[in-house]
């Protein structure tokens, strides 16, 4: 009887051992599948065995499928976010509560000429600007959007450029998740807008000054005449002075209107083949009296084989007239020599107007074609003119599809180089 129980217990333990071994093998297979899920996110095969293991396997399989879907959604959202940030005109910055940069788009890197991504560095390390850090701090503390304007010096092409940025800063997380607080800062480059505003203000100031001077003179003489001028000769002299300044005002208004039309490209041009030498001859005939007054020597070197150029002679001749007239006004009174030459280079004609006058200071040359800019502030108004001549020259040449530059050294005269296409497209 005892031996029978022993055999029975032996068989029972043997069966349990077999079941345990089979179960253990299935557990090992499940463990390998779980490891594959963790590393690759997929299962390789189905599990055969006890129902509970198969159910666990199925649950894990569904979990893997769900994880794959979530990963795909995250990848799609990440791609969309990066595509949006990359294509934005504005710069984007996200900083945490410790002012460390967590995200920055490429546009912002280019705005500030950053060689590499500054992620995980502090705002102060990267931008060296207290205004930006203060805006971020106030936004995180108050949870209210903040707006500011930032003026910085950015290193570009071996020199520093002044740039203006409008900042908009908002908080991304609510106060309940203060540890995860983030500040989103949008940078909008308004450098060009500020530059245009400065040009506009300067233009208005210059126009006001140019108009006020002759108007004040005319008004003063009118008051004298109204009060009763008894001397006919004095009255006549006053009227001539008033007439002179009225003409100056008229000329200023005409030049302003012409310049406005040239800048807006609203002016209509009538192109036709023109012999350049004939244009220069007509200009010199108009300036003959002035040339004789200053005893200048003007030479012209335009080859006879130079092709006709398609231009609007009615617009081009005043531009050339302005260059020659400026040379006569500012070239000095003795020994002045002016040389006009032209040459053809493939599909372009180059016209050079050179004088041996005092030249143009190097600091003035970048501004020489600006409206109302005068090199000799004390003498230019006495010499006549509106201060718009060279600006009109530049825009006239540009509407013809050409360009104009100045080459000068103090004491060595000045040369204005005009390039014009032989044919208009």
C-alpha cells in the first residue's frame, strides 16, 4: 500500500514538473516577446499554451499596436511642427522657467547669425540681452502676454548690423503645472520698417526745411511791400527776389513729383534708338553759358561706331544734364576739366562723366544719391538746385534697366559711371 502511494505521488510530482516546465518555457517565450515589444515595438509570433498566457500575449499585442499608432501620430505631429517652424518668417523660441532654451527654429538662428543650435543654453548666454529675459520672466510670473521691441547689434559679414525686433511672449502651461512652465517668444524682424520710417521722417524734415526757407523770404518781402514801399527800385528788387524764390519752389515741387513717379515706376517711357553723341551735344549747348562762365574745358570721346541705344531721350538727357551741371557747380573755378566718354561692352553701354574737381569725401559717397543729401551743406543752396538731382539721376537710370555709381577720391576729382542696356527687353 505504501509503495502504491509513493508511485502515485511520484507520478503526481512528475506531472506537475512537466506542466511547470511547459509553463516556464511559455513564460520564457512571452518574456522574449515582451523584450521584442520594448525594443522593436512588434511581436514575432503567436503563443500557444495556457489561456491566461495567450490572453496576456493578446493584450500585449494590442498594446504594441496602440504604441505603434501613437508613435506614428507623434512622428506626424513632429514633422508638421518642424515643417511649420521651418517655413515661418518669424523667429520662434521656447524657454523654460530657468530661462533655458528648449526649442528654436532655423529662422531665428539666421536672424541672429547663430552658428549652431543654442538649445539647453540660457537666454542670457545666447542673446546677452536683459530686455528679452525680463519679458520672459514677467510672462511666466503674470501669465499675461507681453510685447516689447528689441534693438540689437548682430554680427553679419564681418561687421555689426543694427536690427529691430518686435517680441510677443506668451505662457504655454497653466499655473497648476508650474514646474513645466514654458514661455513662447515670437520674433518679428521690423528692421526694414524702422529704416523706412527713419527715411520718411528725414524726408519730411528735409522737405519742410526746403519749403520753409523760400516761403519765409517771400513772406518777409511781401510784408515789407504791404507796409508800403516808397522806393520803386527797392520794390522792383524785392519782386525779383520773390520771383526767384517762387521759381525755386516751383522747381522743387516739379522735382519731387518727378522723383515720386520714378520711384513708383508709374512714369511711362518711350523707348527709341538714340545716338548718344547727339544727346551729349544737345546737353552741352544748354550748358554753354555756364561752361564759359567758369572757364571749364569739356572734352567728349564717344566712338562713331558706338551702337544706338534704346532709351527715352526726353528722360535720359536731364539725367546727363544733372551730372554735367553738378560738375560745373562743384568742380572749382579755375582749371576745371570735364571729360565725357562712352564705350560698348557686349549688350551694355558705359558712360563716364569725369571731372578734376575737389572730389567727394569717402564718408559722403554712400549717401550721394539720397534725396536732399548735400556734400557741401553751406554752399549747395547758394549754388541753386533742390538737392534732388542725383537721386533723380539714379532712379532715371534704374527705370531704364541700368545702374549708376560714383568713384572718387578727395582731391582727385569724381567719376560717375552709368551702365545702360543697348536694347530694352
